[in-house]
């Protein structure tokens, strides 16, 4: 580890050993923000402090020595969807229940038959176009008359009422019907760029993997793993939120599906993660609003990209189409992946629901995780963009 410089020691003194979670922001067509933050204890790189006893246990391949997260097998943030299918969270697709349709489909005697399946209504022919869970594939006239939320609510009903008809309609059978649909490839999407860049490739050039250290890329992957562990909690999550009049309210969120990573959202997150670190070092203090942190120069070279997260999202090439939500959560000073996830869950400013919420059972949740660490000072920035959009 690089020895602390006089500059880094001054920063630590100025920060008063504090860490900060950024102001939670939510986009549903328009951007809304809650003016709140929490402060705690800044975790120095030479300390291994974990914020909750729930997380004081090692996992195979993980090391928390000196406060660094490392895993030799992890190179990029991915949920390994091909190896572990991201199944829709409905009883008919529960692989842990031997009587579910999904489990029955794995039996040898059912490989070439659908006789073991059933529909509970005779009206399924009307909804066969819904079976692939993609509203964009409806026949030309339909999308104008079917609202996205109505479409996805209907799809959820098909698992109970038209399971057999959908399985026979889809080329991939039970496996396809029970799996989350894959989001579109943003590289092929057309977006309106509001910055001076000519497109997402140039816009994201300074934050691609060639400019990120192996440690930072690995850490992002571990944040992803810690996120999916929390979303998969069998008993769900209770999120507490404090309102403007200092009244606390609690909401229960049931178990949610694993997130899928999105390169465009990762680009938008990485840009701001580096801004947070650069601005903190430059001013010897945490920015008052991490979402708007804007240093005078970038450690990546050239002028920093200082834009709100909705603009960063669009400029990075993410094609948002007005359904669901886009959330950005931020943090500064955290060294451990699990600790930053726990910090967001413990926050009463809206971060918790952003992490565990699932708008629809049949729409995948996409994330972009950005983590930046300054080698000389050990200062860190975490940014995560979480989104659900219609397919």
C-alpha cells in the first residue's frame, strides 16, 4: 500500500474520520431528491471495521484483511445469469419445490410432453402475445392500447392461469417462461446525446475497464454479490424512511430477483464515483451532495463530466422508456463492499427501498455499479444506478 502523504493525512484530519451516504435520488420521468444524508465513522484503509455483526463472517474466496475486498476469480461485475438462471419469483417456477411446474419439467418423463401442465382458464388464446414478457413484441396496434403496467400485471397472472398455453407458445418452453427476459442491448439503441460527446463509446472512454484497476473492478463485482445476497433474503427486507416532519415510516419489500448488470449504467455510475473522490480530495471534505460532486479537474485526465444522473444515464447510451424507475444511490469513504450495501439498507433517506425494490416480478432489475479508490489517500466513492424499464 502506498504510504500516506501529508496531503492524505490532512484530508483524513479534515474529514474527521467520517463517511457519508449520498442523497437518495429517484427518477420516474422527472427527478426528485430527498435532502438528507447520514454520517458515521470513516474507515481508513489500514483498518478492518465492519458496521454490523451480521457481516462479521468470511465467505470463501473473500478477504477483508486491511479493509480490502479481493477475489481472484472475479474480474467483472456479473451475476452469472447463464450459470444460475434468473427465474421469475412465482410459485410455478420455484426450483426448490419439487411439485412446481419448473421442477416437474426437469423430470425425464416430462422432457417431451406438456401433459403435466395445466391452464385454469379457457381464455388463454387472447394473451399468447404476452407470454414472452416483452411489450415491444405486441402486434402493431396493441402497444397503443395496453399500458405498460397493465401489460406486466397481466403477464404475472398468466403463470397461474395460462401456464400450459404459454409454455407451448414459447420456443424455450418452461425454461423460457420461467426465466427473466433479457434486456435489450444498449449498444444497438439510439439515444439523444445532451453533452458534447458523439456517443456512448466516446463518452465512457475514460471509465472503461482499461482505465479501472483490477482491484476496483473486483470490488464492483463483490458489491454486486452483496447486493444480490440482500435481495435474495427469504424473509424480505423492512425499510424505514424518515419524512420531512421527522416521522419514521416502515415498508416491507418481499424477496426480489437478482439484478442484471448494464454497461451503460455502469459507465454513468463510474463517472460520478470518480467525481466524488476527486472533489473530496480537492476540497479536503466530503461534498454536501454526492450526486452533484464536481471537481475542477479529473484524475482520469481532462475536464470532469459533471452532469445529473439522468443526463449521465442518457449520454452513456441507456435507453429508458418511461416505465418503472431509475434510482441513484451514492456513498463516500466506505472500504468494504458489504458495509456499503448495509449502509444503504440502514439509511432512512430512501436508499434502502432503491436497493431492494422490484417494480414488477417479470421485469428484470438492471444496475450499474461504480467504485473508485484513490491510491494515495485511500478515499473511495461508490455509486449505483438501479433501473427497471419495459422491454
